[in-house]
C-alpha cells in the first residue's frame, strides 16, 4: 500500500527547486522545437534539476519529462512539465507554472503545480484534499452553463493543425453561444488549478499530453471535479481529450462535444 504523504513532500521539494530557477534566471535562448512550439533554457534547466533530484530521492519511481523524455514505470512515474506556458514565459506574461504529477500506471494520483509569478502553490494526493497555499480548495457547484466560465486549451499547431482546429473552433463557437464566458490562459496547469480553486467551472482540452495534464488532473479530482474523456469515459493518460468539469455541468459540456462530432461527421 502506497503512503502518499512522503511522496507529496518530495514533490513539493522538487517544485521548490524548479520555482527558484524560474524566478531567478532569465528566459535565455528560445529555440523552436516544432511548428510554433518553443523551448527555453529555463525549461531545460528545470527539467534536468528536477530529474536529478527525484532520481536521488525516489530512484524506484520512473520519470517522464516534456523536453527530454525519460522512462515510464509499470507502477509509479513522475511526470513533469518544467514550464507549462513557455510562450507566456518568453513574452513575460505571468501565466505559467511548473507542473509535477505522479501517475500510477495511466492514472494521475498526485500533483503539485506552482505558479511562481502569482505566488500560488496547488497540491493534492489521495485522501489529502486539494490545497492552494496550504488552504483547502473545492470546485464551484454551478448547475447552469449560462453561469459557467469555461477554460479551453490552446489551438493546435504542427502537422494536421488546420483539421484539428476545425473541431476546436466549432466547440468554441458553441460555448460562446451558451456559457457566461470562454477563457484561454495558454497553460493546462492553470486551466485545471483554477477549476480546482473555483475560479472557473470547466477546463476542456481537445488533446491529452501527460506532462500537461497529470498534476492538474490529480488536483482537480481531489477538489471535486469530474475528469473524463470527450466521450464521458473515465479519464486516463491514454484518453484522447481532457474534460474537467464541475460535476453538475458535465452532461451539458459533453452534449456540446457530441454536437461538434455530429455536425462534423
């Protein structure tokens, strides 16, 4: 049986190291790693630092980082986005953060997200409740989409982006006609953390990269959110999309997603 408190403390210590690097260093050289996709020296330094720290403290646990990969384990694997919101960071937009999750197989179970420029630290593990700067947080409980603020993930870039974005734009159009407000923050970590804190009511991303989602999904779930795939099935790191939502709004959000699929088929 896994004892989560010591692992949560290790995650906090790792993210402390990462946050200090983000705050103390200039962004450095910005390199393209794909179509409109970038990495900075800060991303690489954070990932190497956290990888080394976790390798010493928890050598039995696998590690997967966004920038330099790693190894997954059949059991537990640390999953890191060293800077979620690199484009924001490079332009001195303070909406960015470090996202460190722990997955048991394909299921995120523990997460720490630090937003260093906003001085916010989110954390959760099984049975511990989600917290913001040490204080318990919970999702809001709206019952009507007209009262909901919905965060959506970035539009696609890279090969096939035009086709994938047709679905995203169609979904955005349906949301704009239905919900109170639509928001795009440019970082999945903030999308999920702010849902957990009750600042938004849903976070929908039409993709699923483990380093983007692992920590935030664990935190959102512990705060009371429902997290599912686009078809309503249980979310895992192998899902095709990430739909995190205040439970009462889930049927309506999933219906909008089905309408997009129907209209495009």
